[in-house]
C-alpha cells in the first residue's frame, strides 16, 4: 500500500509515523530517522551526530482532523515544516526583519522539549521567548511562505540583535499584517483570519483596547487560530466564550491553553472569577482537567529522567476526585521519601501511623511552607526532603477538609 492509499482511512499512530518518515525521505531529508513509539516522536541523527527530534502528537491530531481529501496537502505541509532547517537564515539581520513574527506556544510544549533533552542527553533548542501569563510563551519565528522556523538565541546572536529588539520588530510586523476580527452578538470578539497568528494577536494591545467590553478584557486562546475576547463583567459573553473554547478544544488540533487571561495595564495575567460567578465552576473544571493532563505527561518524563540518572525521587501523581458532583485534584505526600509534589488544589497527606487527611493548598503553605522547595518545573512542582513534624501535622488536622 502506498502512502496516498493510506490517506483514505485514519492511520494508527505507528502508521502515521512511518508515512511521515517516508515522506521526509522522499522530500530529500538525508538524516537518519528512528521512530520512538513510546514517546511518539522521531529521533533524528546526521552521520551519527544528534540532530534533535520531532514530536508527533500535534501533527497526528492535525492530520486526522482534516477531511480525507485534504490529507495529502496536510502531510506535505507537515513535511515542509519539518524541513525548515534546510532553509538557511539570511546572513544579515536587515534581510530577515520583514519576515520576523511572534508565535504563541503552550508553555508545556517548551517544558516537554526541555525534559526530553534531559532523558536523551541532547541539547534542547535554546529558543528566544517570553512568558504570557503562567501557561503560555511567545517565541520568535522567521516566517516564509514555504516554512516557519523558530529562532534560537544563537540565531539572534549571529545577527547581533537582542531578543527584545527582535520581538519589537516582530510585533510591529504582525500588527501591519492584514487580519480580521468579528463580533458575535454584543458580547464576544473572535478572530477570523486563519493564518496561525490569530491567538498571537492577543499581544497587540492597541487592538484589544478598541474592543467595547464590560469590565476588563478577558481572553481565551484555545488554539493558534482562535482569539476570543469578552469582558470580566459580561456573563453572557463569558458563557459564549466558554462554549466556543470547549468546542475548539474537543474538535480541533494544536491546543494552546484553555485558561483565561486578563489584561491589566500593559500585561496579561492569569484570571479566575470569584466562586460566586456563574461561570466559575466551568472554568475551574477546565483548569483542573488541563493541569491534570499536563502533570501526567510531566510525571512520565520526570520518572524517566530519574531512572536514566539513577535518582530515587518519588514524583507524585495528580489524582482527580469527585465530591457532590464537583471535581477536584489532590496528590499524596508520602512520609520519609524525597519527593516532587505538584501544586494541586488539595493534598492527601500520609503520616507513618496516622490516617490520611486532606488539606487545602493555602493551609499547607501556611503551616509547612518552609518544607516546600520551589523547582524550575512547569507545571509547578515542589521538592520536599522531610515530612511535617507531629506538631505541624496536628495543626493540619485541625484545618483538614472533609472528604
């Protein structure tokens, strides 16, 4: 069966990987390509030297999502993106300036690349980026019609330009591109350009400030082709925005973040309405589900890192529990074990002789905050080297949450 014969049905992950390898070779890629089925990625080498890797999850989701008659074109587009390294950068910065653009990423993707590099002892790409809230990052890309290449700090150093200077040029270029913003009813603004930069346009603050919203601007960016904006005091707009974001997250590939952000002055900040807000329960559930999945992926990578380097560290899982129809997350803090604990809403704590108890995060920080050592992981994890003392446990028992 040829590649294009297989496009008629939905391929398995393994079949898709083989199709992409064949398509890359057919397009002239001379690198050695090994399929890592467990991590669902391609490992690349060039004459025995490490040449990085290609994560397949988003490409696979994108491929399966498009209509079957468009899959050949989709595969060709994926190949062009994977071969963007063959398109050299201009020697002079001035020649590159018109094609610089900012590009929004899920921060989790950058973190997964970093952790995977620690497993394989391969250098992760040193991309130039800045954070947008806690869950998103803005990178720099060199954008041409046939390919989009992410820029590293090494690329910028070769041009003798700082990340800040290049990002300012990229923002200006993006603002000068043609784009369309539509209004749904009286409450919700939505992108309508479809050029993979709609979500990134959230950084064009002069555009956002023109939107007539009730309260402060609230944005959701479910994937690269969606920028949704309403007001913090507009319940109807918030409901419409949630409905659309949930639909996009369920049906379309390349998710970014389902979590809302709020424009405060010149900065986008993470936002969650107060518990009495009509949309609070839906937004909190969306946050719990998102972090539950990201923590699960992170735990798998951290466990492999510790196994590779011979480290005995307990990486706590995030557990999803339900109480009276509401979902909440928690994790186990085992006694007398070096551990990495996730920042979840609650904690199930286990003493050597005492029964488990559930403690809210803010109470845990208040009583044993000195035992929670921050790390550089995302989503956040805390290193704990000792268990709470008996007196601290007694205080926590008085603050325990009923389960």
